[in-house]
């Protein structure tokens, strides 16, 4: 049976843009004046971006990252995603039409026999840059109030991309595939049904997210973490200038019969130990090797003539001080004040200062209705210093950059 949609970046981006158009045409997302909360091209079509990672079913996608200071102790992996699919794909009728009262979900061993790889598709819908610019203008003017249109844009963009990805997952179904949407709402169902209480919440890690969409997007190569631990994408615009994309994102996981491949130029990477180490190196701002700094979007480790970072705006405008308490110096070294907080380090990794970040936002939300922060997001998106050209990852350089 022919595949409904080939698993290539070009076809998936086109299909996702179509699904976004279907969703945003609904009255709930129509503002009546032609404006949208998400980024659009000159012709009005939604800007969407897709990246694809694939691997064998033997691959541990969270290898080296299971830490309360990184993605937590018990993140959702491929066997869990398969268990969710299999439990909702039980066939209680035999091929001859007779009933099978002992029908059970297919095991992960069954999946290994039937499928050659798992494909992780990460899709993003960027927020309209004009919204970030308006919010940044308010921040630079010293106004503490969040921008109402940003609050609306963040929520609306998240709903649109979630629904669009779920629609895309349906379009990807074929007899030789197992398709599992892993958007925020679906991922929560998987977490609820595959994790016991002692593998969740405080037993999992400070982020309390069992399927971190940001880390998934980074693993596929769609986004990179900035020093703020907020992921974004830099790319060349039509005018040749580098533009920064920030928004909402989600994932789809597909099991199919093909073998894993690595072709970054066409938008698909293979999750290997080398790729995982490289993605980790890009996210580790204590790693200031020349090659790694060159390949990062974030310019925090780029130094000016006096040895200072060319961009510290996210830290400067962080209202809670959590960012300043969670980053090394631009030269990659933690200051004495951070090093004294030994309780925040786990096997060399520093836990983000969620306590102060969440406390500041929570307390202000109690005092002021509709309060959000996201100042680091807005200032980075609109005012963050960008490189003159978009950094490119050279697959041949993987070994030398992770050494």
C-alpha cells in the first residue's frame, strides 16, 4: 500500500502548513482583520518548520540525559510510545474472522520484528515576530506589564500547532506504519498510562515533564537551546539577513519498515551516540570549543574585544534572577556564587533555578491577573544578537566537536 505522505522534510512541511491553514480558518482563530498570531509569509501562508530524526528501535533516545538536572529520571522513550500505540491497536478478530478473546497488545519485541526504525517528526509554528518586537519595546522602556497580545499569541499558536500535528498524524497512517502523535495533550496521556507515581513529579526531576518537547525539538535538529535554555531557530530570510524563529512545537513518532538514514541536507538525521553527544555539546554552555561556539545560534559565548559576551540580554532582563543563577560565564566557567550551591549540581550538570523562576511568576500571578513573564523569550527573539550568517553543522565534524 502506498504511503499517504512521504517522510521527507519538504513534503511534511507542505502538509503541516496545509493542516495549519485548515485549523486557523476556524472562527476561533480568525481575528477578522487578516492578522494572525503566528508568523506568515508574504502570501499569507503560515510559516512552519519541520525536522526529522530517525533511529533503530534499539536506540535509547535519552542516553546520557537521564538526570534530575537535565531531562529527569524517567522520560518517555520509544518502548513507552509503542506501548501506548499497541494498547490502542489491539485486534480482537483473527484473520479468518473468528474472535480472539486473548488478544493482547503487541510487545516491543513484536515491534522490533515488524519495523526497521522509529522516526521522530518535530514541527514548529513560530509566533509573529511583530509580537515579540512590541513586547521587547515595552521591556526596554522599563514597563513591567506583559504584552496582552503575546499572552494570546502563545496560547493560540500552541493550540493551532497541536491540532495541526494531530491532523497530520492521521494523514500519515498507512498499513506499514504505526503513527503516534506526541503533542502536549497526547504525550500527557502516554505519561499517565506508562508511569507510576514514583516515576513522576518530584521523583522524576525539577521540570516534571516526562516528554520534554523542547529537548525533542533540539534532538531532531529543529531548534537549539540558547544559554537561557529556551530553544529557537535561526535561519536566513529572503533579504539575506538572519531571522530568529520562536514559537510552539510538538512531535509525531512513526514506526515504519525502512532502515535508519542520516542525511542532514535533506532534513533527516540519525540519532546515534555521536549525534546525541553533539546535540548535548551545543546545549552545554561550559563547552566553549571554537567549533562548538561556531555552530551555535546563541552568541553568549562569542566575546568582544574586551573579553565580554556580545549578548547577555536574556540574563539582563530576567526579572527573577534565575538565569543569572543558572549560567556559566561567557568563558564557560561557573562563578564562585554558583559553585557554592552544590545541591544544584548532579554529575557535573547544573539544575536550572526553577525555584526562583517559578516563585517569581507564581507570586506575581497572584497579585496581577493575566501575568506572564517570558521576558527572556521576547528580548531574545527581538533584540538578541545574531550571527551574520546562519551556523551550519557539518556532519563530518561530529567526532572532532564532541572529543
